[in-house]
């Protein structure tokens, strides 16, 4: 923006300077011709009539012609030549003398291209015609002492645009100064903003980061300070809730274990069997909640892992119920155990509800795409997002063998989002459900 503003102002300044220069040169040429005409008029007034032809011949030049006649060739009124009239009256010293002047531009007809000239010369001829400027003609008529008129015709061209190194040097120095200032200002602003963007991205992926340095202009420092405060508050909030959830789940283990022992000591009746099933379900929910809390905590360090090999191990653990399409190694910086847990949950769900899991792996610029598809009945479209909520189950039975406790997908999404990725579900055209995981390849 600074360079654009500089270019506009310098361009306007150059146009004004050129116009002023043209006016100055035009005025100087006109005043020179006016002074010359006034001196010739004084000579003619004082010289004998027989010397007039000699004086006129001596005053003539290729661009200035002097003649004496009974009529004035210049019009009576011409406001464009007031500066010339003033100069002539000053030299003649006679305010009452009738002097007329006219200044106007001559429009020259275009010069046709000579016959026989090669066609290759046409561009040069057109360029010469385009660069030609129309000349300016000035006509002066000065009344002599005997009543006759001295008529003067002169013609001069407008001066063209002339740029010398001396004229361009200040402009180049100014441009260089603005470039240096703009570069320094941009670095001072963009550098801290880039650091802030990286910090925000890392915070969005759940990484513990050091407080960002407060550098740059005051506005950027204020923004960085607010970001650091927000990060501390969010981290403290998430840690408190996670620790509370983990503590509650852990503390529930002891009473549940005591309940199981007391139930085991009871006679086996329909009520005792039902109570035992309820306690086992509660125990499973507590264990799943603890696993969910561990997934939210994200304390595992990152490592660069071959995603293809990781998926290969998970597929082989299913005992032939899953397949992985062949692909080359794809490396990404992840938390291996956490991502292993998330992908295992997705593959186990596909095997449990669809009988088989078809896993494919692809790579796009900066992203790894993992697809896990089954051949089951799928889900209604309005439930594709709802199943990611904690304790929401695919089917309504309370059996741990068929439905779990409804935390598998919630844990998977939490872990994948902590890696800066996304996971979505969609029904395939041939029937079945497909989970698509997109993970950034870069470091998390």
C-alpha cells in the first residue's frame, strides 16, 4: 500500500512538473520572440524606409518570419498571449501603441508512408507518428510609427518529456527508503502475527505450549497477552474437568467392587443375577469413562510414525475381519498410542456392526485420509453426528457384547480432533457405513 501510494503521488507530481516545465519553456520561447519583435519594431521606426527590407531580411530565421504590411495578421483580442503583450509594451515603452498577439496550437496532418517503403518499416513509421507533437504558432502584429504593421510569425514545438539520471535519483532514493521502511514494518507486524497463528493452531490441537513472546507493535502485544491469558484459562478449565471426571470414575470402582462381592455371596436368584448384570454394566461404564478421560488428557509425547504400518497392525489384530488396501509408507507426527486407540475403536465398530472393515489410506497435500467402511445396515442421516456424543449407542440393547457403553466414537473423535484432524460418518451408496478420518501430516 505504501509503494502504491508512493507511485500514485510521484506519478501525479511528475505530470504536474512536466506540465509546469512545458509552460515555462513555452513562455520563455514566446518572450524571446516577443523581445526580438519589439526590438525590430524600434529599428523600423527609426530607420529610413529604404533600409526596411534589409532589416527584415536580417531579422528572419527558419522559424521566425518578419513582414511589414497595411493590415494586422493577428486577431484583435487573444487572452492566451497576455504575457507576450506585456513584454512587448515594456520594451517599446509606449502603452498606447496597438499591439496584437495570438498563440495557438497547429494540428499537422498525418504524414503518409512513402510509396515503395518496405512493410517492415511500417511499425517504425507508426511509432514516429505517434510520438510526434503538434507545434505551437505565435502571431504578433505591432503597429509602426507610420501606421503600417509589423507582422511576426514564429513556430516552436512543445518540449518532450526529458528524464535525466539526476532527476530520477531522488525518486529512486525515495522508493528505496519506502521499501526499507515497509519491509521493516511488515516484519515487525507479520512476525509476531505468524507466531500467534502457530500458537493458536497448536492450542487448537491440544498441545501444551510456552507463553508466546510479546513483541511487535502495542496492538499485537495486547493481542498476544490476551491469547496467553485465554490459553491459561482454557488449559486450567480442561484439566480441572478432566481430573474431576477421572477422580469420580476412579472413586466409583471401590463401591462397585464391594457390591460385586456382596452379590457373589447371595444365593443365585433372578434378582441377584439382574443386580450382577447391572453392576457389571456400571463397571464397564466406569472403565470406559476413565479411558475417555485419559484420551482427553493427552499427556503422550508425539512421534513420527508410518500410518500404513500402524493400520496394518490394527487390521491383522481383527483375525481376518478387516482388510487394508495396499499403499506405500505415509509418515505423520502423531501420538501413537492415542491414535492407535481411536482407529481401533473405529475398526472394531465396523467389524461389530458390519461384519467386515475395508480400510483404505490415501494422501493429499498436507493431509492423510483414512477410510474405514463396512457392509452393515448403516445409520439414518439424522444420527450420523449424534453417535459421536458420549454414551450414545448404535443399538438399544443393554448388552456389553453388542452395544458397549457408547463411548468408543466419542473417544475416537476426541483423540483425532486433538491431532488437528476430523472424523465424519456417511452412508455408502452400496449400503454400509464409512468413517473418514483426515489427519494433518505435519507435527501436532
